[in-house]
C-alpha cells in the first residue's frame, strides 16, 4: 500500500474500492454474527464509530497541512533560486570580456539544467543527470571567476563571486525539499485507522444503504489522495510551478537574441 503513495492517481481508486469493501465486510459480519443486536450493544457500536470518526478526522486534518507546507516550501525555493540566478546574471554584466560572455552562456545553460531537474521523472535518472550538469556548470563559472581574479582583478569580481556562492546552497535546499516527505509510519497509521473506521461503520449499520456505505470511503480516499498529491514532488497532477525559472529562461534567451 505504501508504494501507492508515490502514485496519487492510483491511490484514490484503490482506497475507494478497498475501504468500501471493508464497510461491506463489517456489514456482513454483523449480519452473520449479531443479526438481532439489542439497543444497548448498538449504542456501544455507534459510540465506537463516532470516536473513530473523530480520530480519523483529526489525523486527516493533521496530515493535510503537513503536506501543504512541503508543497509551499518547494514553490518558494523555486522563486528563491530564480532570483539568485538573476542576481548572478546581473552582476556578471559589468565583467570584462571574454569572461562576461562565457559566464552569461553558462548561466543560460544553468537555468536549463535547473528546469530539467524540476521536470525529472520519478525514476531519478533524469534528476541525477540534471544535478550533475548543474554542479558542472557551477564549477565552470567558479573557474571563470578564478581566472578573472588572476588576470584582471577588479572591484566587481568579489560581488559577482558572492552571488555565485549562493547557487550551490539553493541546489541542495531544493533537493532536500524534494526528499522531504510525510513519514511512512504516519501513512501506515492513517490507513489502519481508516480501515478500522470503515469496518466499524459497516458493523454499525442496521441495513445496507449505498450512500452510507460509500460516504466515508469516498471522503477518506479524496483527502488521502490530495495529501499524496501535495507531498509527491514528481508524480500526480499537482506540482510546484516553475514559472519564475521559465520567465528567467525566456528573458535570458531574449537578451541573447537582441545581441
């Protein structure tokens, strides 16, 4: 079940069908074991159902903000990195030739590598390749800076080197944010409590009603699928937008065309 968390589009139907079957199992067990349940026992079962429903609601309410914070962090880091790259590009403008042209070309390639990192597939090969390419470009820009200091030291170079130093930190921060997920133990507790709640819901039903049988599984499946969407950076339909990086990429390409 935990492997399905990486695939929210598959998690929803599996949860919906599975939890509905659990409700059906609870209903059938009641019919087989306690067909003539008295009111006192019925009241106890309904109390247990209410308590489990409240507990499940609290757990779902706890997991959703956790996943949302991870998603928001990934979005903010995209903007921060785009701003940092734009700062490097701006501070490279006053540098003497040929260092200026070389570094600006490397900056354009660096933006492409970082966009490739965000669009990498779930298998990780494209992600690792994009990370290696970005680190290679960072080293090339650093080498250009060292050569500039040796051949033509000036007051602009330290400012540029300071801006360049921030790119490596943001690369690691974005990678760490992509790896920051809701722990598997929490997912296991959520699924177990969901199964137990659905079973008690079925066991507490006096007769079969389709709406009553499906409402809890449907609600749980929707919420957990949404949590999985927000918590999965490279699968599903909800992703941290790369608008800042894409705008920067377009601006750099337009500057190249104008030259």
